[in-house]
C-alpha cells in the first residue's frame, strides 16, 4: 500500500510517518512538506491513502486533493 503524508510542520510530519510505518510496516510512506511536492509525487505514484494538512502554508491542502 502506498500512503502519502502532506504536512508543512516537520515535527508533525515525522511523527505521522513514524506512526504509519510502525502500524503498517509493509506500506510505502511518502512524506511531502508542500502541495506542489505532493502533486509531483502523485504524478509518479498511485496512492491508496493520503493524509493532507488542511492548513498548508498559504493555502488549503484540501482544494488540490482532487488532483491527486
């Protein structure tokens, strides 16, 4: 399973990814700090699950989610 985690706060992103890897050890977790980075990862991978920050930098992580 491929999982995408998008969070602009590094500590929160690291904690989320660590938890996901521990709970789902066979999963491939991709960490991104910007929506641009996440969209680029989405063009190269098919993700089954995405955890998106709703307050991402200057905008929302929800609006661009449809592009993933």
